[in-house]
């Protein structure tokens, strides 16, 4: 059972802020990813902003007729031999996968990287039912060994350096020597998984793009583990969030053009894997059966909101994380749910509940970098600000868990008091004069005073200027009315 | 109400709330290419930048060149797809013409696999491959070294043209765009090659 308590969040935040190794690892990684993207975008494309506008429009076009596309996708995938399932929530998706595993009489699933499977808590669910969901992506294997969630959408174990990874492999992989050179660590992982790939039955993947017109799925990766998990098996299960569906190959190509450059500063991934269906009678290999699970899990609800539907455009590149000054300091685990960083702040509350993880919207300075770099032009900073308004009961969208948020009476009272004072000129000026007079008295006792002591635990006494109006009036040419 | 009906109903309702205007959007040529060199040379430059290896050959000398390459690589285990027709090559190895169930153990210990590629993609330096009854999906995934035979004329400009070219007679069950050897940068963002896919990839251009 996930602990979403505010105390746990604050404890994790404090722990990560003081984790020097993690912060050093993250700083190095995020700087590298930002620099790689910047260089590529500046020198290798005709007009990156035009490409962003196109990608944004492709997503809008798809979301604008998502109901038709889902029907078309299901029909065409079924014609191509896939068995299509619909899952309204995480539990239903997990039960479908478990049922397939039982039908195939297997207790092992080899997984390609899938954030959707993390979102539904698949590994933990299956483990409780006696089925092992073995990760095959290098970063995911590392964190699976130490039972941690991913710290980043694209590079899930980036908070661990080579020495730490070497120690993890030495501890958890039978016979693995203690190494710290990256090629040797890679060789250990390759050997370990090769044995598993030789004899497995059931493979699982996510979907990067679902092509409605073709009834095909398009997956991207670098390692080859995704291809192994979808090709060297008897049965392939693909989990596809409904927002991943686009109409044509052209739409997918427009989005794919943006993905690798944004994610890792490379023009293209090693493999683009387009799967139309299971093995045909005349073919030599590929899975004999293929299942496709279309996952809702609050996506339809998000689509129905006035503002937050735009977050469904996300292509999971992670570039918003790479550019976020807060994420770089605290890492992914502080965000309490599957999706960290700016995109996580928008969608995690809508999937897991605003009452449970809503406080992660605090992890934003509203600098706006994320909005500027998002390849599909999601206005992330604006959506985070609007979600904060929803938490304060000032918004009008229907958000999961909103009705269960406990009002903070003290905060409500302070905000009402502030609104009253700020609307009354006499009270406002009097208050400012009082601040001006009292600030020098308060400064020495700041660390003991309520509210102020939380500010001053890691900051100096705030600079307060209550006499600004008087100073303005003295400036020649300024007239205050 | 089934989950399908419930989801479709919710999505339809949400879509009707927005009335998003559909605007046609087309894939143009996004990548800046090198106009100073020929398109083929541009592809070669990018393929090699992706850490792919290249051997230049011709229709007349292809068999001889492939044998030279095999001599250089010295595979203990060599497989080729059913599209390969040169006796001098076929004599060196085994044809992948039985199902994966019959050949599984051998397949997972292949040093070199040779197959035909469908096309080269100029602006990204990648190649296109597709599955067929004579060319299995695993051919380009499972060996340590993969050799792709590619006709020079089969050069397309970009990713979309590649997919359209490969699907013009119907989409294969598996269509791939391959950018050289498998790789990962999951540890400290240091790239290493040869993870679960091939460690080395050759294009033999003829």
C-alpha cells in the first residue's frame, strides 16, 4: 500500500535534499541531457519551433476525435490478429494481465520498459499473486533489485553511479563479480538477461504510438530488450494508454521526430519497432498470440477538463524533468507517484488523486522552462498553477480526489484575512507601516515565531519594504493617487 | 455496461466538450541534410556516425565481398535469411528457414547473421528491415554481429518515406528502423554498445 502522507512527503523531500551523492549524480546527468538537446535542436533541424507547433497540432487533432480513433484502432488491431482488451482502471488492467499469465500457465513475464505498467503498479500486483514481472531495461533492472520506483521517465536509475550499480549487481546477480567499469556492468546485465530471454513465454511492452489507420503499434528503444520482450516470446501483451493513439503513420512520424532529441539529445533511437500483429502461419518467429490492453485510468476524465486535457499530449520524453531546477535538486522519488517532474505534477494528482499527491504541485518555481522545452507545447507551468488553484477550491475542473481534500482552516483564515486587507486601502497601508516599524524587532526572534520559523530554517529573514509608497511619492515625476 | 462501452462513452462526452478544430498537419523534411555531398554519401556519413560499419561493394563483386567479410569476422556460428542466394555464402552457414521453436538454442548463440535490408534513410543514417516468411524478426536482433545487404538505389529521404516504402505492398507483421548497434546510456549517461541486440552492425552497399 503506497504511503501518500504529507509527513512521508516532507521526510522524503528532506532526505533527498541532503543526499549529496544523488544530487551530484542528477546534476551531472541533467546538465548532459540539456546540453545534448540544445546542440541538436540548434544545429540539426530546419525550424524546431515549427516542428513543435506541428507536434502540438497532431496531438490536438488526435484528442479532438479520440473516440473515433479508439474504435478504428480496435477494429484494425483485431483484424490484424490482436486480442484487444479495455481496462477502465489500474486494477482491471492488472487483472487482465494476470488472467493471461494464468491462461498461459506461466509465472514469469519479461517486461520491456513501460511507464503505464509502473502507473498501474503491475509488478507489485503480480508479485502478490505469485507471478514475477522481470524488468529487462538496464535502468529498470537496477531499481527492481533495490525495490525502488524509477527516478526519471527515460533513465530510471540515473541517480545511481557506476560504483553503486556495481555493488547492486554484485549483491543481487548470482555469480556477478564486483565491477565498476560501465562496459563490464553492461556485460553482466546482458549475460544475466540472455539466459532469461532463451526460454521465456510471456513478454510485455508499452506503446509509444498506436496507429489507428493501420492497426499497428510503434515502439522505440535502444537496448533491444523491448524487441526481445515482444519478439522472442510466445505471447506478447502491450499496454497502451488511450491517449497514445494517433491516426496515421504521418502523425506518428511527426511526434517521433521530436521524441529522441527531446529525451536524450539523439536524433533517433537504435530501434523503431512497428508491430502489426502476431506471427502469421507462414512466418518463422514472433509471438503466436498478441494482446493489446487499452488503458483509461482517469485519462477520459482528464480529457473532459477545461484545461488539463492538454497534458494528454505528453509523449513521455522527460525533457521537462531534465530542465526543471526543482527536479534536479530533489530527484524523482520526492514526487510520491509514478510520474515525476513537471509532467508528474500535472498528471499524477489526476491519476492518483489530488487529495493524495496534490502537494507535489509545491515542487515548482513557475520558472516556465518546462513549457518552453516541451516538444508538444503543453503549458506545464500554467497547468501546475491551475492545479494549485484547484487544491485551494478556486478551480472548476473535476479532478480525481478533489472532493476528499481536507480544507486547512488556518490557511483559509489567513487567505481570507489577506484578501480583506489587500482590498481595503486604509488597512493595507496601516499594515505595511506596521511591518516597517516591527520588522527590526521581529528579525532577532524570527526563528522562534510561528510560520516565520519554517521560512528561516534555511533562509535569512525576508527583506520587507513597507514604506515603498512613501519613497515613490518622493521621486520626481511620480504621482501617486 | 462493459469497460469498452464505459470508456468510449466517457471519451465521447469529453471530446464533445472541447470541439477541437482539426487542422491538417504534414510531415515535411525536418532534418538539415548535407547538400555538399550526394544523398548516398550523406547516408553513409550518418550511418557511420551512428556507429554502424560499412562495406562498399557492387552487384558484380557482391558474393566475393561477402566472403571476404565473413573471413574477416570469422564466425563460429553463421546464419543467413532465406533471401540470401549466393552459394559461396550459404556454404559457410545455416539458413534460418525453420521456426524459432526448432532452432531456439542455435539462434541464441549466433555470432553473425546476414539478411537483406529494404532501404536506407538518408537524413537519420538508419536502415529499414521487415519480417517476411523468408526473413524472421529475430534475424536483426539476436546475433552478435548483423550484416545487412542493401542496394544503393533503395535510398529514401526520411523516416516517413521509409515506412511508406516498406508498407507499399502491405504492412509486414514487423517493420524495423535500425540505427546501428544496440546501446544504452542508463548508467551515468555513458553510452555502451552491444546490449541485447547486436554489438556490431554492417551494411554492405551494392
